[in-house]
């Protein structure tokens, strides 16, 4: 009787472990920008101009492999012209392409 109970529990556990779960986070057609460099060089952050239209201020983080807790900025997917200004001087300018859910790390000098 103990063997039957043991095999029943074991079979239930093995079958239950085979179930996969899919989780989706965020908006599907959204990409992200992350600005890294030496934060002491940018004490007030930087100003970002996207496609010569949208402007926003961004925080500069220390370059690290862990980006889970860093501030990222959501933008639409596709090709974008990104210009980064610090004290009204251009420090970064590039045409970039971002796919869905991609995070582009922009490394500032």
C-alpha cells in the first residue's frame, strides 16, 4: 500500500513539473533606452532629443551588467535618431534601430 501511495505522489509531482508558464511584461511595441557613463560627469543628468521632436531629461547610471534596478526610458520600436546633450553640448548622436522589448545601452564618454 505504501508503494502505491509513493508512486501516485511521485507521478503527480512529475506530471505537475512539466507544465510551462508564459509571462509577458510591458507593452509589446515598446523598446527602452538606458544611459550609462560616469555619473559624476553628468550630475544633473542629460537631455535627450529623439527624432528632432521629443525631448526629455535622463539619468546617467554607472556602467554595470545588471540593469534590473536602473532607470530605463520607453520609446517606440523602429529607427530613431538619438541626440544626447550635456550643458548644451552634443555628447552622443546616432541613428539606432530598436526591436520590441529591446534595451539599448547608450554609453556616454
